[in-house]
C-alpha cells in the first residue's frame, strides 16, 4: 500500500489517514507531497496516476484507490477487522461513529480560524464566538465519551480507536492556540500528544522545512 499525504505540520486530514494506516497494522509506503508547492501542482497534473481527487490523503492498495480520510479508515477496517477501530459495545460504537462523522462534516469555524500548525504556539489569542461554540461542543462530546465509555484506558472510548484518530488534529489545535480546557480534557490531550505514533508525526513535522505563510498568522477575534 502507498499513502499519499501533505505536509505533516499543516495537513490535519493527512494525519488522520496516517494514524488510521498505523492503527491497521498493515505495512505501507508514505509519500509526502508538499501542499501548494511545485510538487503539489505537478502531482495534481498527473491526477490520473497519483492523485485522482486532486487532494490528499489518498491510499493506493494495488489497483484500488481510496481518497478521503474517513473512507480510508473504513477501507482499512474492512481489511483488518472493524474492531481494531471501533468499540465492540453497540452504544459505544454508535457514539464513536457519530462523533467521527460530526468531526468529518462540522466545526468549519474552528478549521478556518485555527488551522493545524504543530510547530506554532500562540499566547493570548481571542477567538471568535463561533469558534468558541465549536470548542464547547467538542469538549461536551469528549466529556460524554469519557464518562460513559472511557473506563478502559486514557482515550475517548478507553482504548485508542477511530474517534481518537479523528480528534487528534483538534488536540494539536487546542495546544497551538492555547485553548483552556478542563482537567479531564487536559489528561486526554496529554494521552494523545504522548502517543508514540503522534510523537513520530510531531518530530517529522518539526523537521520539515516547508513554511506556508497563510497558516502562520495568529487568528483575529
């Protein structure tokens, strides 16, 4: 398998697909195409061979091509068993799926105002009300998942799974923009941040030389 991703410092959807690939336990080759650089344009121009959707992430598995991070996760779940990604309990699995889909389709204000930038740290950021509303909603979901289903470990549903994969970029955003969180969320964020796979991604992001100026500005309230 080959996974095509963007810059590790900035590409939140790439992080999700990469974590899903790691969680699958399958071996895969990683190909980074720097966002908005010359290689990016060249790759898009060869879309029929490399990037059929013109976007990252993309997973190639022999002749099978899967784009979109959630589709990649579900495809990998079909290959190795869905229990590797989703809770076994029906109620927990239902909530986990709902949380993943909400993350996949919502929180536009947070995404736009606070793009992922792992290397950056801002202090005293005043976030717009619509971003604060997204943050409150996410924290409510985290609190419910941890309270109802998190007894088996430090992650949202106890053990590391699809919900953690999809909210991992949010953890990095909260740290980058200095979002204050309650104690339970702080503990969860520490568990995500200290996970071996995320640490590997973070170290690679810090070693990247690409800088996208449009993602380096502090957000305005």
